[in-house]
C-alpha cells in the first residue's frame, strides 16, 4: 500500500533544528569570509590608489619636461585684481588627460568664478586626485547651498615645517614652494631621495591663522594644540584647486599617520595646522604641520618621489628619515 503524498512530503522536509543548524553554519562561513573579502577589496583599492599616485607623478614629470621646471605649490604673485592662487595639482591638468577641461581657463583668472558648464570648475570631481578608499568622496557645498569645491587625496611635498618667509621671500625646504617652480638640478639630495606626493585625507580638521610658531620644528604633536588659531572642523583638503598647504600640500613635521590630537568644544580631533595662510598677513611666516594620512589598513600611505617611483610608507618610518626625504637640498645621505 502506498503512503499518502502529504506523508511523503512531510518526511522529506527539514526539521526546525536542521534549519537552524544550516543557518548557523552559513552565518559562521559568512563571518569567516567577510573579512577576507573586505581585505581583498581594500587591497584592490590600495593598488588603484598607488596607480593614481604614479599617474600624477608622471604628470608632474611631463610638466617639468615641457616647461623645464616643476609647478609651484601656489602662485602668490598678484598680477591682476582677479588673479587667484591655483594649486600645483591644477597646473598639471593638461598632463592627466584633462586638457579639455584646462583649455577653458587660464591661471590669471580667479578660480572662484571660473565655470564648467552650470557649476564652478573647482567643484568638479577630478578622479585622478581621489583615492578609492576615501571615506567621503563628495562635493563640498558653500553657504548658498550650491556646490563650491571638491576634495583631493594626493598632496605635494611642502617640506618639513616652514613653508614661506615673506619678509625675505624665502621658500621652505620642500619639493614645492610658493611662487617657485624648481628645476630638476635644484634637487641636490637626488630625485629618488626626495618626496613628491603623499596621501592625505579629505575633510581634515585644522587650525589656521594663529600666526604663531618659530623656525624650530615641533618635537611633539601636542605642541600644535598650544599654537592653535582659528579652528575649522572638516574643510582641510576639500579644495583641490587651492594651493595653500592645508588644502593641497603636506609636510613632514610628523610621520605618516601620526595622530595630532587636540580638543575643541569637548571633542577630540586629529588636526592639521597652518600658522598663516598665504595672503592673510604678508608679514608673517607660514609654518605648517599637515600630516600625510590614508584610510588604508596598517597605517600606510602611498607616496611618490621626484623621479616618479612610488612605494608604500608605514607610520613606523623613522621620523628623521621621513623628514630627510621631504627636503630637496638638505644634504642628507639616505640608506637604501
């Protein structure tokens, strides 16, 4: 005699306990695989980021080949009432497959009013300037609610601490300096021993215009809090077009990934520092502690040297070595 179909179906079904066991096994497998998948994705993003750094370094070298010098970090020479200070990254647009965009303006124009279609040029996303690991890949909006700027993650080497002394018109010791485009022969430390670019985080908190500091490099990150200035919560490295150090540069005051923790309004922030933005006070030196940071695991940043070579630099690099790599003619001999 045959059993009823319903009885056969009931015998073939999973019990509640069996279903729970299967669900638990799947959960364990997902928990085991998810970190590996995330690590693989981050490894891919980090490789893509390193490729961006490589392309930018080649663009800088192409600029030097075409014009016989590297671009300045910022042009502080006011030639006309509308002139404004374009970054080194803006000046290499023609060499990163953005020549069509670059043809729409010249560097004597005020970048606050240069338009690209129906929005400001400076609010345009430049993919080559953004790391895939950036946590906030988004436009910055102005007081009117309109798009005003876009971030960048690759900053030029502005030296170890002092960026400019306007009293003597003396630039800092970095590879890029205000109103000076250095020639290759001026890197007496060697192109392979001098940093060109390093990663930074967008939306960085920073102090500005405190007009404090001396030529002595701070020995400890806590000293930055005593210099202070006007605190900006999250606008550092949000303006790729602006050549000021806290927007498009970095300094080797501290090693990559160093936390410079200061308290504002009862909250702690990992800050940058710019003692005097160009143009704010023409009599005061500019000192800057703008640390190279990334979102990559292991506290590493991608960095390029002046010869175009790219490597990952760990936060545990010796600070003396990191600073030596940030100078163009410091006379240091670096072990390989």
